[in-house]
C-alpha cells in the first residue's frame, strides 16, 4: 500500500508540475502574441500624434485594469493632453516654416 501511495503521489506531483509548465508555456505564448500585436499596431501609426494617442489608450487600459483612482486617471489624461498639444504645436510650427 505504501508503494502504491508513493507511486500515486509521484504521478500527482508530475501532473502538477506538467500543468504548471504548460501554463507557463501558454503564458509565454500569450505574451509573445501581445507584443507582436503591439508592434504591429505601432507600425500602423503614421505620425507622432497617432503614437501618442495609442500609448494613451494602452496606459489608460492598464490603469483601469489596476483599479486606479479617478485622480490617477485624470493625471494620465492631463499628461497626454499636454503631450498632444506639444506635438500639435510642433506640427504648426513646421507648417508655418514651409
């Protein structure tokens, strides 16, 4: 009986280890796919305004996933609003130089 219990424990331990390894493998694949999607989206951005807007969307989603406070989200919006304004000002300046 002890040998049977020991064998059953070894089988159970192996199944647990295998399932952890499989989860880690699947998590790794998901991470790579997410990075690929992000890089593909980044390539679609045609200018800095698009890049800023996309990064804002990503950061806001991340804050929401972390249950950030409204103040923290407000600070993020203000930061990106300032970035967008700065980029728009650069564009206007360049257009005026033409």
